[in-house]
C-alpha cells in the first residue's frame, strides 16, 4: 500500500510539474528566434519550433530528475535504450492505416470528393518536412511524459485499463487550451490507443512512431492541405459548420474503430 501511495504521489507531482512549471519558467527565459526556422513556422503555425524544442528539453530534464535521480532507475532502462527503434516503423504503419481509413470514409460517406495530391510537389514536400521536424520533438516529448513515465509507473502497480483511462484523460486535458473540447476528445481517444499500443508491445518507439506520423498525416493528408478535394454531396447538404463536425466525428470514429479492433485482435482484456 505504501508503494502504491508513493507511486500516485510521484505521478501527481510529475504531472503538475510538467503542466505548470514550464509555463512559469517561460516568463524568465529570453526569447530566441532562429531565422532558419521562420519558413518552417509559417507552415506549421503555433507553437513555433523554438518553443517545441524548449518544451522538449524541459520534458527530458524533468523526466531524468524523476526517473533517474529521484526513483533511481537505471538510466538505460529509464530512457528505453534497450527498446528496438524498429518499433517506429510499426507505429508509423498504424498511423498511416488510420489516415487512409479516415480519407476512405470521407469519400465513401460523400463528405469529400478526393481527386489526388496537389501538383505543387515542392509545397507538399516542404509541408511534410516542416511537420516531421516539429514532431521529432513533440511526439517524443509527449510519449516520454505520458506513456514513458505516467502510464509505465501507474500500470506497473495498478489496473492497466484504469491506468490507460486516467493517463488518456490527462493527455486530453493538456490539449484543451490549444484545441478546445474537440482537441480534448480527439487527444483522449488517441491517448488510449497510444497507451494500449505501448502496453502491448512494451516498446516506447511504437507509440512514438504512431503519434508522430499520425500528427504529420493529420496536418497534411487528413486535413487535405496536400490533396485536391472538393465538398462531397453530404458536405454540401450539411453546410460548412455541420460538415466540419462530420469530418471531425469521422476521424474520431476511425480511432474508436481502430482501438476496438486492436483491443480484440490482441486480446487486451488479458493485460
């Protein structure tokens, strides 16, 4: 019982430090800009790459303080150096499956009429590269925090399904400020997928690859920025507002279907 209480206290302190210490420290950090990042920032928008890098470094230091210094984990185990980087490919494949599934449902439901990829290949490559660079920091940071620390510690001492649910809710709440309640719903469902993928494969690289490639796809393919797409019959009947809600629900639905299929396929109730 004492160990479980200690784990809960550590998880709560870690979560609070991650959520509130960095925003506090930002007020005291000098603003720095790299002109070389300006073009990438124009493509990805807020937050800028400089902020993503700082947040990544803060998360790594915080993780090391808790996992290595306070809890005295072996640093190789704490930083998953024994996990196979090949897990990135498996995670990327899952993410591509989600993205293609969403596009297929767009087309089949009559929400969008997708004709192909935009002919401006330079713009397409630049947009994908910009999001790849952004996610190299963002996906690693968030997976290290939410699956690498919180879920790993909670699931090791409490019910694994309850741990996935709790960490996914915390993950979703972290997206409210930037993306509103739609971001909360989307991130919570996505967080559950990343959580179960991590628990099943026991390899942090799988959710990192899935998280990173999904975010790249969602900002390029799924939002049709690199596609030639026209409103479909259903979208025209619904109008812009209801149609956009239908697009959002379609993507969430694809995630729920994937989660259900993965849960049954891997018999995750036995975790």
